């Protein structure tokens, strides 16, 4: 295995979320891949709208959004109770990814001791740490991929979801950078197509070989021996190792077990929630039924059809082969390995 430079346009890292002239600037993920458009949020309400409509999304990016949101509140609101109320609202904008609430709490604490400048410095540090964690995680995970592996992934876990570099996509990227030449099966990820729109966009830019599939094709590809392993991200990992991630993750875990394939979760320790004992305690976001009644803005079901639209599901720990974090590879029993990863990471990175 020899190191190689990726052939795509990876030199230009995607600026997922930045602070610019007193505003939070987002690369608007709703417009991708058709348009690279930026969205400047001038108020906390603008940012909450952007979070709920998925202009910014993915657990680590939501952590940065929460922290920058507190900085924005501190810069735009006059009193501490107003900033506190804005922080509470931000933390509740989406319920499943623990990073959002943690990012808010971290920046609010910095605001209490250091004012608006303190909150901004904490947000900037959290964003830098998020990228550093992902690079470390990628380096730990890359050797798990055999040379020329066919890897199946779900949703989007690249720089767009993570401030920079990526979690599961970071592992794939690190494998490609070290010459392992992976091929990626990309689940389209119904109903909002994060795989088709965002993961395909990122892999193309990176020059990594990728093939888009309907979510429902995973089983037959596995049965045909065309998948070597599954790797994806997480929105919240309970301390017993149960994993909440984009809906469809659980079915992939069951399929992987049936076909004897490794099922890896890649996530920074900031996604492990020591206060969540197990998957049953994770709040699963239910989204607008119209996201299922329509496809690409076009109705595909009778108007008003009854719909259930959970955005995430929980994969039980016993189906997870390993959890790759920035400090190494955690294996079962997770109730033992995850606290140890949290402790080791705590000594190296800021808590967000
Ligand atoms: O609804 P989304 O697009 O925010 O869901 C994102 C996911 O489920 C990702 O897989 C998860 O946040 C991991 S991101 C590295």
C-alpha cells in the first residue's frame, strides 16, 4: 500500500460552517449538488431555520452550528437571559444528534466566563477540534479497509456533515490517501437523498470511485458478494454502544450480520453520550410527512396520505463490529471500551 494524492479537487476543502463578519456562514446543503451557495445567518432564528431545514446537518457540523449560534446570540442580543433563552432554543432545534446540545452548552459556558468573545473563541476551537478528531479517526480506521475493498455507506458523513474531512467518509478518504483504492457503494438515502446529493458530490470531488444505489439494492449486492464491509456515522451513541444514525442504518446492520460482513460505525467521541444509557433513551426526530409524500419536490403519494417519517433509527450494540473514534477502535463490550475512549479523548480535545 503506497500513499497517493487523490485525483479530485480535494485541495479546496468545503467551507461547511464559518464565522464571517458577525454572521454564521453556511454552505447551503439544500442546494447541493446543483449549486454551491452560501447562506449568512444574521440571527439565531435564521440559524435555527437553517438547522431544521438541513442547510447545515450531520452531527459534528451541528455541534459547530450550536456553538457558533451561541456566539451569534451573544453578539446580537443585549442581556444574559436573552442569550440563555436563545441557547435553549438552539439546543432543541433538532433532538437526535447529541453534538448540537453539547456544542451549545460548551459555548454558553465560555460566554458566561468570557462574554461574546469567549463564546466565539470556544466555537472556533470546537470547529478546529472537530476536524482534528476526524483526521485522527480516519487514520485509525483506514487499516480496517482491505486493499481495493467495496465499501457500502449510508447518508452523508463527509466534510459537509463534519466541519471538515469526515467521519465514515473520513476513514474512506484516509484509506484512499494511503493508497488502498476503495470502491464505495453509496445508498441514495431516502427520503432526503443525503447520499445521492452530498456523498456522491464529495466522493467525486475527492476522486474516489463511487457508485450510487437505491437503498433497497444493498441486500442483493451483499448476497452477490459485492460488498466487503459497511461503514457509516452516528448521531448519538449510547454508553452501552447502541447507535442512533440516519434511518436505514439498522436494516444495513441486520443485513451485514446475515451476510457475515463487518459493520463499522465511525464517530468522534463527542457523539458518544455518557448520559444516554441505551438506544431506547434516544429521542428520534420525526420530520414533515411531505418529505415522504414528495420526491424532489414532486408529489408521489395521494395528497394527505398517512405517513410516518422518523429521520433516524437505533442499531443495537450487538450488531456493531467496532466503533472507530479519534483515539482508536472500540470493541465490545462497549460499556467498558466507550468510557475509556471518552477519558482518553478528554485529555486531548475540548469537550465539544
Ligand atoms: O438528518 P441528517 O442529514 O442531519 O443526518 C445525518 C446523519 O445521519 C449522519 O450519518 C450522521 O450525522 C453522522 S455525520 C458524520
